[in-house]
């Protein structure tokens, strides 16, 4: 569905396919900057939510010295054990709550 929209930058009319990223034919600016800003804010919020609910595990680099990798493996094991215990407790609470 093709329509036209007045460019907020130059004031001339351009073809608009109702897509937020459509650009003016004359000055090449975005025809709907509000929708673009809304879409970017939505993407940023989605990224923040994904980061908030993820657990960062210790990363072991194979190029590090052996003693650093050894202690990182111990830390990673403790981290996995902690997450496992908490997950089991939450599962048990959900099971008992029915």
C-alpha cells in the first residue's frame, strides 16, 4: 500500500510505504522519526531484559596460564553448583505450591 507523507525536514511530499525506515526522496531524511525512535527504544528494552535474566558464567580462555585456568575452573564449578542448588529449591517450592 503506497501513500505519501510530508517530510519533517524539507517539507516536500514523498512516497511512503508506511515503513518507519522510509526516507525522503529529496533530502534523504527519515519520514517518520518518531516511529524509528520508538522502534530503537523497543529493541534496547528487549536487550536489557535479555541481559537482566541471564546468568554470566566465568569464561576460561585457553591462552591464560595454567594456574589461572585452574582457579577459574574451581570458580566455575562453584558457580554451577550454586545455580543448581537454587534451581532445585525453586523447583521444589513450585512443586509444593502445586
